[in-house]
C-alpha cells in the first residue's frame, strides 16, 4: 500500500554489482554502464527497510496477486465458528427452529501500484485494486419443532404455498440428512411470508449444494482506489522514519442489500466502503546488523489509521409478512428481534459511516546477497459502523453481529529475490498469511501473495 516497498533490496544488489561483470560490446556495454551508475547512487543513499523511498526520477510499478478462501469467523469469544452463525429460536439445547445459513467461498485480488520519486525522500503513488470472488450461501434448516410444524401446515391451508412434509424430520424435529435440501428449499421459499427478502434459488438447484444464493464476480471488479505521498523525513545508518498520507476514493461497489452477507440476505460482500476516506501511516526501521553488502538485518514497525466518512445506503426490499407468517412469528420471534416488519422501508436510504480502522505491524527482515526473508506480526481493527437508520433495522443488524467492531491478528512470512545482479530491475516476492486470532472477523486459509516490483529511472 505504501511506495518504496522493497527499495532496500536494491542496496544489496548494488554491493553485488560494483565489481563489473564481464562486459559485452556496443549496446550491452551502454546498458550495463547505465545501471552501474544508478547502483552507485543507490549505494551512496544507503536505502534499507520499509521506510525507503524511491530516489528522485525513478518510476516504479508493483503487481501484487492474492488468493484466499474464507473458512470461518471468530466470534466475540475469539472462538472459530461458521462464517455466519446459525440463527436459532428458543432456549439453547431446546431450540424450536435452527437455520444454518451455510456461507462459504473464496476469492482474491490484484493490486497495481504506480509510484514516482519526486525527490529523494518524497514519493507519490497511485494504487488500483481489483477483486474477484465466488461466495455461496446454502442455508440448511436444521430443526423445526414438531408442534410448530403442525401449526405452520394448518396456517398454510388455502394460501397456495405448499406444506412441509413431516417425513423430512425425526421425532425431535431434526431434519433428516436425506431430506435436507427439500426441507431447506421449502423454508427458504417461506422466508418472504415472514417479511424477509427471498433466498431461494430460482429454478432447479444443484443437488450437491442445495438451495440458496451465489455471488460470482465473473471476473475482476474495481475496489477503492487510493493515492498519496510518502515522505522519508529522517534517515541515518541505524534508523529511519517515514510518513505516508493517503486518500481513499469510493470507486468499489457495495453489495446489493437484497443479497448482502452483512445483512443475512445473501452471500455478496462489499468491494469497497462506499465512502471517501483519509489515512496516514507512520513507519520506523532500525538496522540491527550489517556486514558490508552481504547481510542486512532490519526491524520494522508501522502504524496506519484510516477514517471513512458518511455515505448513504439503501435498505433491503423487505416484503410485508403474511397473516400466517405473523402467526408463526408470534411463536418464534415475539419481540421481532430477527423479523421486525420493515416493509415500509423499501426504497428508502439510511446513513452509514464506516469510521475508524487501525492497522499495526512489527517485523524482522534479513537480506543476504540476492535473497531476503521476513516475518511479521499484524493487527487490524475496524470500529462498528455508525448507522443513522430506522431502529428496527439497526436492531436486526446488531442481532446478526455481522457489523460489530472487530479485530484480527495475523502472522506473515515472506521470501524474495532481486534480479539486479543480472541487470534486470525486478524483484519477486512471496508471502503467506495465517490468521492467529480475532473477534467478529472472517478467517481466511490458503492466503498467498505474490508480488512483482520493477524500477525504471526516467532521468
């Protein structure tokens, strides 16, 4: 996200390139001499760590690819659960109805960053992030109290909506595995009668997956663009400090409220915040050990704070509950915590403020000849979004616990190689990220990052 990342590896390359390699004639001699001059300049600047900026007149591009799968979520007690916790009515252990929303999926992203050294300590950068994803919500009706089943079927008489088959359930109301799809499809079709947007698949559903909704990006989608300046305000042989200011533009789309994971109406997630944001990063590097141009060991720390401003979002299109639906809700959700009547909100908007996010990282990097290794601990926090909305909607959102304040901790390990010793101004980097804890945040697995960064002096 910040300009100048991995510039410090150029210094290691510089040490390898000072002894001139075997020269060729003509064009090759001119090319190698050109890069030797630049490497000598880099050596004099002694660039190292995350705070290093591009030298004046150097253009850099970075292409970063990420892939990952969502495998769960941390609840309030830091315990790993499903992506969306099951909705249950009744006392624990004696539930009258249990619905597992069955969310799963994965995706990734491509980030293209372009930066330029305005002066030796000051860079400008512009970042284009893209995302792709395939997320499914395949709810399963786990349990329905046999007494409630009888009441529902009696209320459905004459409505035109099919009754539930008692053979789908055992004597305790637990759904039998062989009828899970049929029972779930029946209940999802029944949701609009309870005043919720439909979640049932239109047409035949895949037998191996069951009924529900799917969100497929069908390619790359633009997320929120950000741009800014990075300033290496102090640098010595032992420590360095930098400050980056950035602006986030609301170029990414937000999820359709009728198909949004954060509202329990479907599997789609936002590709952006829908709001303008401003942020700043404070970074420090401390050089622990250096041996000529061969080994460089640096400890780094970064703290980033971002604030996103208010925007407007649309309410889901809540249908009005039917008379039989209201009768069932009087049994299941008398206080209407999950199923309040919000049909009057259709077509209206509410105010949404994402607010503050904080990221902190501390790590250690070791550069040895052409190779560098690193390990990093990261912490990320996002406040609960502020809603200025109808109280019924706010109550429903809070009960789902999908927009609560959350944080997570990750461990990152990385390795890279720079190609400057071969007169190729590129660095290739690999990073693996592992969730190690959190609250109210998604858990990702198979979280891999590959980065290619190149440099081009312009004068």
